[in-house]
């Protein structure tokens, strides 16, 4: 299995001190940036300018998760802003092969996210184009939701598919990830853990929140 990685989600950060918040999690493995358009999901969040600003204050790889319709129209902008990884939703991409090829042609790692109700089997024919499979462990669009235990079997199925493909594909989880739920997802086969509230909302601050999560995964 690929190395275990923790990706703090800046959606939960204090945007009045965004640079400081990102610097506080410098011991993470990558930074996760949720982009929402108010159409695919109800909320609206950040765009390429925020990605570019984050890029200026960290050397960590930027993992951009596009929760938007017509993601193919925005790939160039996010890659140009500094994204090293771009993940699009299967449910929002009518020509997913074309979109993934466009991402890879820019020299960026390509990922696909699936909602809790989406079967992993929809990805069976495109594993050769993937670097990341993101299993949503909550309904996308809102931070702070509780982890959906029923997604554990989906994580297992995704890991089985990846293992059978003989490709190094990260299996990422996003939603309700904390020191309790992350080990469940790890056991199921995940190796990348996106966490927002449990890190940036930690009582002792983001640095301590990150260390608590990393320690839970090491155990």
C-alpha cells in the first residue's frame, strides 16, 4: 500500500489568518483545497486566487478537489495556480476520460471523487488514468459532518480494485476524519486522510490537531 498521508483541508481554516493556518500544519503531507461552485454542491468556496496564495506560503503539494460542474473548463486555471493534484467528481463529469486526460496532459496528478451513494465500479475502466480515488465519507458540500460508517465497505472495494490493477493509486477519504474514524478508514484500505475540523478546529490549535491525527494513524 502507498504511504499514509495526512492532508489538512483549509476549508475549515480561519481565513482571516490563512497563511498562518497553513504554516501551522507544515508537518502534513499535502494541503487539501475544496472548490465549490454553488451548483454541484450548495455552498460556494475558493477559486484559483486562493490556491495561488496558499502556494506562496507552503512547499507542501496542493491537492485541489473540484466540487463543481463542468470541471474541464477550470483545470488550466487551477493547474496554473499551483495545484499538483486535481480531483474531479465522477458525478459532475460527463466525459470523465477526456477530463482526466486534460489534467494529466498538464503534468498534474489526476483524481476522481465519488459520493457515498456512487458505486466504485464506475471507475473500473479508468484506473489506468488515475493517481487518486477520493471516497467521500460524508455528503459533499459542508464541513463538520459525521463520518458515515457505511462507506467503510466502499473503501475496501476501492482498495481491492486498486490492488488488482497493480497501479500505485492513492485511496483518499474525506469527511468526518478524526482520531477515532481515521484508523477505521486505514484498516479498510485508505492511505490519504483529508481532515478539516479535527485539525483546524482542534482545541490546542492546528499543529496539535495534526499531531493527534498522525499519532492515531501510527498506532
